[in-house]
């Protein structure tokens, strides 16, 4: 805010990016109280077309000098840019996964150079590529060694769920977490419970034949949502009635496995019937301004327990929250992605930061089946530097970013045979170019993507490891042109993603 004030006094504009729309109201309120409403514009996808037009005009005419928003706000029509701030810069939402594909951090870096203005990346758990650049002197490293208001860091305790099972506790709430919630309720303090899975049950299986209920459009298991009493695909939105009889063997021995935020909320109501709760996930924030309403209700009505997904993890300031429970710390560890450790460390450290933010001391209970995991161990100590040192050595040995770039060429279409044929021809074209022109890169054979069908489209991919440069860029452009000629009249799509956030 001090930087923005300095830039404003020089007559120039500032952009402040936040990763989640849910963070925008809190951020905007702080800025309005300091700078006044007329100087501020807000840009994000939840605005109506009329609101977006008004905000865009306000910026274009130079009336608004401070622009706050999610990643697309980086394209605001500013004529006198003086500063860009990217809050929680490690967050994957700054990179667009759909068309047009862009990384707001790269766009911000380009704009900052063009406008001769500073770009500030802020995070308690920096992206490993950003932190490596800072250590190498490519960007300046400024460290905050104390917490806001000089409050102490919360105490983090790891609970081994294997021991809970051995002791006969099959509930999703460990004995330790139960005791801490009970204590918090007595003291009239607030609790946040974090579970990064929405819905009620995360998969449905026949216990006789082992058949799992999958989406008819995507090769992914359906999630059961209790409120609508329906199965839902979280990739394409397809819904169907709950299943009571196995479609494969006609058995009635159908079991609903896994836990989502709806089931957790039901469990809390059962164990603590007098506790007031509120839930925040994609299912509860579909209406306009619902993010703001839920957060305000939790804060102003002093609701006992907030249950939510990653929406509740970042940036929020609740002075009366003294306890955070992480229900399943392993969920982000078991994904097919080289950043699984980094993501787990970041999310655990961020959610822990919601506890004890003012005078009251904070506690964090992390429930896990992998207490010896590198990410969980160092997150419990909130020790970013030692985690970084170990993880960066592993990346170096395995030739992962930031020591190389990963390029994923995705081929998708409704006809699987066409998709495979085009993937193989594209691979052969790139292979011949590499041999003939002696281009230094690692080219892997085309294979089905980990989720090999989404929205009725079969998905294959070719992975390349390299140091990205103009020569590689030229090769990819030529490969796309070659692929385009092959995809004519086949309804097949080719995409190229540099260092994708999602390896699925």
C-alpha cells in the first residue's frame, strides 16, 4: 500500500493481482478505506458484462488509478503503469489452462519492462522457480522475518491416521482434533477445517465385482453430492441419479467411499450438534457475491466452524480463528505431478497461516497417513528454506524445472483412432527434425494422458524436456503447422503448453 501510494502521488497507476476471486472483496475493502472508492477499479470473471464495461471505462479514462483483480486484470487498459504487485505469486491460478493460454506473471514481467516499472511478487511459500531466480540474483529478494502484528506462528501437530485406525477410530476426525475443536467451542473461538475435496463421497464402487461408477463423457469417477442426491462429474459437469444397483453385475452391494466437504459438514453436525457451521466450496459459491457473503457471515456472526476447500486457504484474516484442522494432508501428495511435494508444502503452510493471526495463539492439527513425507515434515516446522534445499536437489537430479522446461503437446478428439494416428505422425515429424538438425532435447513417445478422456474427447500427449529457446520455439511452430494439416476434417485439436500447471 505504501508503494502504491508513492506511485499514485507520481500520477501513475498500479495493478494488484490476487489468485482467488474470493480474496478480492477483502482486498478491495482495505484499499477503499485508505484510498477512496473512486480511485479503485475491480476486474474479475464474476462481474456482469455491464459492470465489466463500467470498470474498463473507468480505467481507460484514467479515473481509476488502482486496479485489483484476478489474473485477467493484468490486461487492464492502463496508459501510465507505475507498479504491478502479484500477491500469493506461487499460486497456479495465475496461469490460464484454457485458450488463450497465458501466464499472468510472464505478461506482468513483460509489461513492467515496457513501462520501466517495478514488479513485486509476494508469497510466504514462493514458487521454486521464482525463489531460484532470487537466489541467483536475477530478481531481488526481500525477506519479511516477522509475522504481521509480530504475532507468533501457530503450533503445528501431526496426527498419524494409521495409529487412529489401529486404536479403532474410523471417524474422519482424529481424537486430538476432536479435543481441540471441543476446547475451541468452549472458549468461543473459531475453527477452520480444510479438506480439498468437495461433494459427499468421492467415488462409488460395487463391492462384489469392483466396478466403479465413471462419467460417460470422461474417464474419471463420479462424485456423490448429498444435497442434490446426484452423482456429478467435476470435469464436464455431467449429472446422473444415485446408483443403488451395479450396472455390471446387478449387485446391490454398492458402497460410497471417500470424503468430501459435504460429508465432513454432516459429521461435524453429528459430533458437535450445538456448533454452528458454514461451508465454502464451488458448490456453495455459485451465486454472485456468494464468496463475500459466506466470509462476512463467518466473520461477523462469529460462526464456530468454517469448512472448505482451497478457497479458504489463502490470504483471509480472521482474528478469532485459533484452530485449523487439515483433514487429509495426503490428497495433494498422491497426484502424478513433479510438483506434488511443492504444492503440498505450500497449501499446508498457507492454511496454517489462518490460525492465530492476532493476539490469540494458534494451533494447527494436520491429519495424514504419511507423517514422514518431506513436504508434511517441513510444513509442520514452517521451514521453507530447508524444504527448498532438499526439493531443488531432487529436481536437479531428475532434470525438472527450473533446470529444464517441460513442454506438453496435447492431442484430443472424439475419434480415438484419429488422435493416435496424429500423435504418432507428429512425434515422427519432431523426431526427424531433432536428428537432422541436431536439436538438444528429450522427446518421449506419445501416450494417453493420465485422464485419457474428458468431455467425450480422447486425450494423448507428447512430452518434451529441453531448455526453451528460439530454436525450440521454431520447431514447435512448424510442428503445429504440420499437425494442423493432418487435423483438417478430423475434428482433432492440438495444443502446446510450456511448463503446464496440470500434468493430468
